[in-house]
């Protein structure tokens, strides 16, 4: 219900109400809701608070949630709620990617392609892009096409 309220699927969009539901569920330990309330703290339904965003993602990631892990990687990659740190971003992207999270796989590939937090390796980048593409992630497919490695 909260996702429908947040996105306006089948109902009038109400991000504030959705955030309230997400926060209640997140406080009870629901890891997907911890990711969602983290998103809300980008300023959707509640006031923007990068430190709360990071904290909710961290709680979700600590429960093994691959989306929470991916988002912790994003926070470190962009310096949102924490100091920018590509090495830590890679660590969290890898945790997410190893659980077959297609966006974590794609982001890990990007780090290898550009040498962010890891030694630059186009072969390793292609490996992770291919994993992501095989999971149906179109941006990874497009990266492989650009590199002449798809299909």
C-alpha cells in the first residue's frame, strides 16, 4: 500500500502518508521499508536529511538487503550522508552484486571501467556488466553494446 501511495499507483499520490507507513514498518525491522524510508529522506514526503537517508540504508544493508547494500554504495560513491569514498562504494556494490542485484552489478562494472576504488579493468567491468545484463538491466546492455560486447 505504501509503495502505491508513494508512486500514485491506483490511488492519489501521497508521499507523506507513504513515508509514515514506511517509517513504522522500518522501525519494526522490515528491510525493504528501511530502503524506502531512506529514499523518502531525499525529501520525498519528509524533510531532506542525508544522514537519515544513510542510516536507514545502513540498517537495511546490515540485514542483508541487496538494495540497501547498493544504496549504501551509492551514498559512498556520491558522498551523500557520508564522506565520498570509492573504495567503500565498491565494497557495498560488491555485496549487492554478489546477491545478483542487477544495479549493484552494473555500478560495480562502472567502478572497474573507470578505476574508481579498484584498479581499472575493462575485462572485470564487462564481467559485471554482463551479469547485470543477464538479469535484464537495460543500462548494462547499453554499456556492453557501446563496448562492442553485446550480445
